[in-house]
């Protein structure tokens, strides 16, 4: 669910456009606090990172991955975490 939805009327093409906006700053702040506290790098576990569901849904839609295909979604998450494009979402910087 988007934080904010703005509806626009396109009179030229006679359609309604819904603009969805998300504020991921609280999520980024949470990930940063976990990283700084050292909680993501335990002896028995590693917390690779955290992705907001709205962002993951957008990426899956863009890549044509069905949301119900859990194995494909896991691959998307792994590629996102290892790509470097989403470093602000990473807590543990190792490879998995």
C-alpha cells in the first residue's frame, strides 16, 4: 500500500491516472540503526538486509516476476541485495 495516492484526470485521453508515492526514509533509518548497532552480524546468523514490500513489488512487476512465485521472488531479492544498487538496504555486506 502506498503512503500517498494522487489521482489525476487526463482530459485529453479521457482517463484517470493514479500516482502512488512511498516514503522509504523510516525504513532506511531502521536499516541504518541495525547496521550501526552490529545486530546484523551474529555468530550464528547474518542479517543481509531489508527491502520494503512496495519496492519489492515494483521490481517484481518491472521484471515480469509473478508475486506468487516465491522461488522467483527469492532470486529477485538475492540479486537486489548483491547488486550494489541497493546498498542502503544492506546490513551485512558479505555474500550469500
